C-alpha cells in the first residue's frame, strides 16, 4: 500500500538517536501536561507570548529536575513529578498572586514548607543512609485488580467503582438538595412545619452512616426489589447519606445572598422564580458547589452503608451498568485488612490503598476550592 504520510509514534521514538529513559518519558507526559496548564493560566492573566514562555520554562524545569535529581540524592522520576505537580504550579501562583498583585504571599508558606521539606527529607534519607519506606503506590497498583498475593493486588476496579458511585450520588443528591434548599429559603413560610423540617434536617446530618445503610437496604433492596450491591443502590444510599449536608450547605449559601439584590430584581418587575433563577442561584452557586463537593468527600470514604446494602468486598472488573455489582476503595481496603489479613496485605497493600483514597479526597477538596474561586472571580 501507499506509505503513510505521518509517521507513527513508534517510528518517531525509534528515530531518536538517544533512547529515552523513564524520567524523560515522565517529564514529557507529566511535565508537558503541567507546562500546558501553566501556560494557559499565565496566558489568561497576561498575554499569549507570556504563556508560551511560561510553558517552556515549566517544561525545562521538569526536565532539569530529572537530570539534576541524582546529583542531590533524589531519584529522577520522583524529582520530575514533584517539580511538575508541586514546585512549578506553586511558583506560578506565587508569581501571579503574591508578587504581581496587591497582597501578601504568606499564604504560600505552608505549600512551600511541604514541598521543600519533602525534597530535603528525601535527600537526607539517601545521604545519611536511612532505610526509606518501600512505596507500593505505583502504576501496577493503580491499574491492576485484586489478587491473592499482596505483590500483585491492585485497586483499579475499586477506583473506578468509587468514581461511578460518586457520579451517581452527585446526580441524585445535587438537584434534590438544591431544590429543597430553594423551596425552604425562598418559598416556604415561617411556620411550625418549616421549623420542624429544619430541626429534622439538622438531626439527619448527624445520623450514623450505618443507619442510612439499613435504610437503603430496606427501601431499595427489600421494598423496591433492586439487586443488592449495585451502582444504583449504592449511589442512592450514599445520596441519602449526604442529602441533609447538601441541603444545609445550599441553604447557607442562599442566605448569604444580600436581600438588596432580591429587592432590586423585584423592583425591575421580575417574578420570584426569575429572581431565584437569575439572581439568587448564580450568586449562591460557589457556596452550593463547594458544599456539595465536600459532602461527596464524605460519601467516598464511607464503608458501612455499602456493607449493609450487600456490596461485594472484591470485584475484578469495572461495572458496566447501573445494575452491575460495584465495590469502592474503602471497601477494598477493609477487605484487605480483614478477609486477607496477612502480613503483606496489612502492612503494604492496606497503607497503599489508604494513600490513594486520601489523594482522591485531597483532589476533590482542591477541585472544590478551585471552582469556588473561579465562580467568585466570574461574579
């Protein structure tokens, strides 16, 4: 056939005179993604040429970290990752928020302390000859399913299950919670029934999660006849768990909207619904979104409700439908620490699973902060 006009990726790699080592590939993938994000950020607050320069500097910094890491006792791959995901974004934010705008950069002290402390600690462990911990959180751990041996066990189906569960929880709890908050704040009168509902919403927010698991088992499995341990049943049960939290956070966000804005809208001839839709909800949306994501952060770490609805401790494949069996990261960690409580599982696989779960929680909280700041700047 005709020769291809554009060479394949394999042909391009084979044509390079120097075989790329691991840290070079990590620098290209992770550092390139970080450089693209930094360039976009700088271009959004400056001009296009500044964004290009910033992206080039960020990519060069990641590559330089990989080359210079062994000289200071740090492996090349961790040096590239730390530089690309921590040092470069922190520096870009400090340049923009701390030094080119009015204000103090003291808020970056904690981030700088963590990053510098991690680098100094890694270098000290290697230079002084201390026995550092063996990390089990690697690519194989994140892309493999459960195995009978800790060396081959992975968290991939549980990670995918948690993501599907949180998607279902958000789809069920967000519209119901925000709708209830809007009704209670904007339409319901101040009467005995409303006060009764207020008190019970606050009480439901403090109910133990195992009670919601029993509620999900009784309503969705026993009464409605749904299969136990599926994505839909698990998501609906966890949605009941965080629904009071979503309602409370949404109500607080709606209350924070100044009444003058409502009166101005009414003065322009807008109806109550038009005021809610065009004035109240846009102003309250950052707080509503932040509260919802933080509530999802609680739901993703729950184990008791999933146990009560019959979710399997271990699955080997990702769920493909709402009626498929599903597991989650906390449930998988629980299984490793109880059903497979060998020394390797308990001391190696379980801590690795906890680290991944905490990383996901921190990522969700970070997304909440970023989205809140973005919408506040837009307003």
